[in-house]
C-alpha cells in the first residue's frame, strides 16, 4: 500500500496522518525518529511530544511563516530536535541556532555537519551583541524562542533587533522558569503584556496533551 501524503504547510506534511518533513540529510536521523520513503522522497516523522512547534501545529496553529527561503534566529536550539525539522523546511534559507550549553552544542554540531543551512552559535541569548556579527544582514523573517530561562521576555526584546518589521516571533513561555509559585495563566498574561510595545499577539496555543508546562505564542513585530 502506498503511503498517504498530504501537505499541511510549506515543507510540512501529514504522512499517513502523522506530521513529517522531507529529510534534508537523507538516511540520517536526529532523535531516533522514523523515516518513511515514498516516490524517492524520504520523510522524517515529527514527534509532537518532543517538539513544541509540532505540538502547536497539531493544536491548530494558523500562522506558519516558515518557508524554503526563511531566515530564522532560533534561541534555545538544544540538541537540534526542532531545529532539524526547521532545517528540512528552510532548505534555501538560514537558521542561526543559539544555544549556551556546551553539552547540547556538541550534539547540535553533529546535526549541523549534515545540514549546511544551520549555523550553530555557542552563546548566551541574554547577550545578543556577542553574536551580532554572525547574523550579518541583521534582519531575520522569524525568531523562534524556546529558552528555559527566567528572563524570557527580556531575551526576546533584546533579540528583536534581528527581526524585520512585520516579522514573526514564535515565543514559548515556560511559566515555571519565570515563577514556579504563580498561577501559570497570570505569568503568561504578564509576560505578554511586557512585550506589547514591540509585539502584537496573534495566537496563544496551549500545547496539552503534548506538553502541559508551556504557552506557545505567535507574535508580530510592530
Ligand atoms: C526546552 S530546551 C529547547 C528545546 C528545543 N527548542 C527543541 O525543541 O528541540 C531549552 C534550551 O534553552 C537553552 N537555554 C536556556 N537559557 C539560554 C540562554 N540564555 N541562552 C542560550 N540558550 C539557553 C537550554 O540550554 C536548553 O537547551
């Protein structure tokens, strides 16, 4: 039986009903995901329990701005799980992948060896001036931020210099990193309010059952 392939967004597919991207590094896996071949194309299944972007799509994300030519500043790249799928989509674009953990960076570099559209940057996202020179045109289409840090709003604001006007920020808020004792909804509200001079909130997505600790927000730079 042939596999059923449906397009969901640019570069994102449902393969037999499961989320997937086309593998840019044929034959290789990043986090032991399944590979499925159909008509000469290899698809990598995208696990929504491992990637909040995948979870957001399955929870009804409408504004999906990633495309073949996107330039993306990715803050909190970790070992490259989500970055690798973004790399499958932005095949002619560029992903500036910032991560400050040396241990995660070692794994991320292995992912980058097979994917030339990712530039790994071992830096702290709280100090964007340290990687300003790496982001040469200083005008990305997208910022994707998934950092488990207390200063999540401050990090987005200080990195917004790299985002073009009208550009999209996918901003994942982890309430427990900001204030473990406070009601998460209050934390989400206060955090988004602190961004309102610079960003308009377009979508707010709860990621349950894939993830219960985060709010996935879609923002537009004013
Ligand atoms: C939840 S993980 C990211 C998972 C990843 N986005 C994915 O979907 O594959 C959060 C990451 O943010 C990194 N991080 C936290 N604070 C950071 C900072 N100030 N600068 C850079 N990375 C940071 C952590 O080391 C961790 O790897």
